[in-house]
């Protein structure tokens, strides 16, 4: 819980305090009725009920505070819905693989199937990939690439949280690289005729209603 340690009350201590509270608030002493320590003069033992009641209330308050603290700092689990993530730089699709080499990408950090990076002996990643199914909705998209003409390495990280719809079910996310600029598109499940606008940089906009969400956000969240 963010490095914070909350003191844990052992069960046997908790039960002992509960037992003592029951006895003392009923007017009993720490020993069963009729028993006294050896050599002690018999006398009536009256429980200081008010201080013990306050101690009991403080103990319960501390326990409830610890439990509420745990609940408040626990990170929310990522939302898992059926949707897709893809890119396709091949010539018949979005065509950017002719001018750039893809070096790394990551759609969130919760699912290994939607992230990859170049490691020796590879010099570049493949120009296309697609994953569709029940998976966590990514909080960000990170892409790193190299421009072939200049060998310049460019990277970009997009915060997707304010850009994606509240429900990503049956939607898709695709990116396109154009020189030094990264474009990110939201693909809706609504089909369209290939001649109907908008026609965007991704071939997927020919078949489904698609919105650019980065660098310009054209999708109205609803």
C-alpha cells in the first residue's frame, strides 16, 4: 500500500481485550467471582467501566481507520473489456514501414501481448501486429521509431485516459507513424462505406467510423 505499513492487531490480543471488556463492563474483576489472590483481603472489586469503555472505543476506531486506509490506497484494477489494438505499416495498409523502423511500442503495461521492443539480434520490429479479445484498457500508448533517411530516433507517449470512451467494448485502437509525428485513431464498431467521410491516414477508416484522438482529438467522449 504505497510503502505504508499499518500496524496489525494480533487476533489473540483482540480476543483478549474483547473478553476483558465483557467482564469488566459487567462489574466483574479480573478474577472469577469469589476468587481473590492469596493473602488479599476480600473486598468488592468494582470495574472502572468508563475508562475501559473509552479504551475499547479507541481500539475499534484504530482498527476501522486501518481498514479504511487499506481500502483508500489500494490501486484500482485495470478495466478488462473485449477490444482490439493494432498497427499495420505495410504498403497495402498504412504504408509507413517504407520510411521508418519501429523499435518499441506499449499499449499500457498490464498485458504483454500488446507491447514489444527491439533486442539483439533484431534491428527493428515487424511492421504489423494485431491483438483482439478481452484485455485491459491501456492508460497510455508509447511508441519509439527510427526514421530511415536520417537515422533519427523519435519516441512519443500519449496519455489515453482523457481520450478513450468510457466503454471500449468492441472498439479498436491503431497508430500510424508519419515522419516525426505519431497519429492515434479510435476505431468504432460502426461500419461505413469506404467512400464515406472521414477518410483518415489509417486504412481502417475505410471500413469503420474512425476518429483521430492524437495529436488532435476529434472524438467527443460519451
